[in-house]
C-alpha cells in the first residue's frame, strides 16, 4: 500500500517537473527558431538580390540549408509555388505556417507574412526595402525573445518542481 | 494525542512556499509571489482549521458545567 502511494507521489512530482521543463523549453525554442528564421531570410535576401534566383528555387535552396522547422516550412512554400497550389506567395506562406506547429507567436509570423505580401510583386529596390524592414523587425523580436527566455526558463523549471512538491505534500 | 505528521507537512509546505516566493520575485513577478503566499496561508489554515475548532471546543468545556 505504501509502495503504491510512493509511486503515485513520484508520478505527480515527475509530471509537474516535466510540464515545467517542457513549458520552459518553448521559450528557448522560440528564440532558436527566430534566429534560424533570421539566418534563412538573410540567405533568401542574398539569393533574390544578387543572384536573381526565382522565388521557388531560392526558397528551396534556403530550405536545404536551414534547420528543421524553418527548413520544412520553406520547402513546403517552395513546393506549393512550384505546383501552383497557392494563388500567390502570401497565400503559400500563410498555408505553410498554418500547417506547422511552431513556438513562434503570431506577432513573429505576421512579420514574415508581411514580407510575403510584397515578394514577387515589386522591383529589386522594393525587395531590398522589405527585406531590410523584415530583418529589422525580426531583430527586435529576437531581442525580446532572448530577454523572455533568460527570465522565464529558470522560473518555469523551478515552478514545476515546487508546485509538484506542494501537491505531493498536500496529498500525503 | 497530537498528530506530529501535520507539523512536518506544514513545515515542508512552508519551505516550498519560500522557494516559490524567491523564484517568482527573482523573475520580477512580485504580484504573483504575493498571491502564492496568500494561497499558501489559506492552504495551511485549511489544514489546521479542524484542530483549531477542536481547541475551541476543549476551552468551551472548561466553562460549561
């Protein structure tokens, strides 16, 4: 009987600790996804501005060199554009971001979607401007995400352990 | 006979509450720290309320003949 109770307590403690760690990890993941997105957009900018690669090919090139959630999304956008599954670039971006679960919040995604509204519908100067605008906004989001991650990762980990311990004591 | 396990339970709860308070204050969430402390006080009060009522009953018996 005591053994069963101990196992139950350990399960409660483990579950709440795990929940705390997983929630804390989402802050770190958002930061790393934003960094990867920034790097991908820099590369995409280079492909469009200097080598004048068409957007589907440029997106595929970027996707092949990017880490997974971002690389997968760029690949999906490229396929959608290549196979005419989307009306325009904006719609392809929107569909790809909707079909993948990311740690990015809606504000981060909207920055990229704003960029997609202009892609392929402006001259090279227009593209340069929208890339600079997007990267500036992304940098701002990265700064915010870094601050949040530094503050919250530790707190949510401790919070998980502490609340688990309190629950165990109250159930004892 | 007093149940000592309740004392240990309250002690352990107090330790966890102190940790919670420190963690929340370090993260700049002072208002949540106050709420957590209040919740802790309520939880401990709920644990001892039966004992307190028993104490009042005992005191009452001294004055009733």
